[in-house]
């Protein structure tokens, strides 16, 4: 009986230690992100409409399409808070909320007006509030460190904002008729999380990854004609590094 009791106690103790080893990588976490934000804007439209020609004497059917776009790059930063759970020593999952903001360096158009230099400067900002679900896999496992990859999805609210400022000889003109108010475009954001990660001393998690959007705010920006609607599509992607402390 004594030997059986000792054996049972040893098994219980070893199981507890193994569970503690897994639980040491599980827990709540808070973190920060820093990298590059990529804001894209694409305008597209197509349709068929009736065009009247010859002073109204003839009507023809016209099919037209429009597509143009561009991307701007700037500083991206963010914060995150959530919980991660390892259900085996090498496989786990996490759920977290994140906030990100990208400040895109302004671009401008300038010209000469007499003795003055006039410029039109456009500033762009992107914001994102997401709920994220990632799957974690550690390929390399040591006593106090690990390394692997992660993949998941994010969904939430994405916003794209821009405003233009007129400057004369480098000085801002505070004239409502010459300075456009900030335009906000918000909507649902949906995309993919991908990256590599390492954990040091069981509590310090460092990652290099990307957020790749599939869906962003969409707006109908006007009509080239009654039958040709034009839509503006906005997306906010980011790539960079992050640090999180796991409690």
C-alpha cells in the first residue's frame, strides 16, 4: 500500500508539473506594436447607360468603366490586450483586442503664383479597432524559450481620414474656403494575421508579422453618369514588430 501510495503521489506530482509547464505559457497579456502602415485607396466603377447625342436627336447605349488607385506608406503603432492558452506544449490559441493607427507622411502639389510658392498638402490617417483570433504553433521548444509561427483573422472597425491644407511660402492659410475639413471614411475591416514569434523567459513575447486586409470601408463617391456608379475602396494594412508581456 505504501509503494502504491508513493507511486500515485509521484504520478500526480509529475502531472502537475507538466501542467504547470504548459500553464506557464498561458495567461493574459498586454503589448505594443510598431511598424509601417500601408493605406490604399482604389476607385472603381462600371456600367451601361444611355447617351443622347446630336442635340437630343439620337440615343446610344454606352458601356464604360473606371479604375484607379494608389498606396501610401507611413508610421504605424498600436496596442493589444488579450489572453493566450496553450492546450499542448506546442499548440495554442489566443483572443485579443487591438488598436492601431497609421500616420502617413503628407504629399503635396506646389506651384508658383507670382513671387509666392503655393502648396496643397494632404495628410492621411488610418485607424483600426479589431478583435483577433490566432492559432499558435511552436516548432522550437526549450526550458525557458520557444519559437514558432502564428496565423489568424481579425475583424472590426477601420477608418480612413484625410484633409488638405493650403500653404503659401510654407505658412498655413487659415481660410475655410481654402482648407478642406477632415474627411472620414469608416466601415467594417476584415483580414488575415500572419507572422513569426518567439517567447523568452516564458513571459516576453516578440513577434514580426503582418495584418493583411481583405475588406475595408467602401463608399459610393458619385456618378459619372446615371448608369455608371463609382465606388471608393479603402484598406489599412500593416507590417512590423510587437512586444507583449504574458502574465
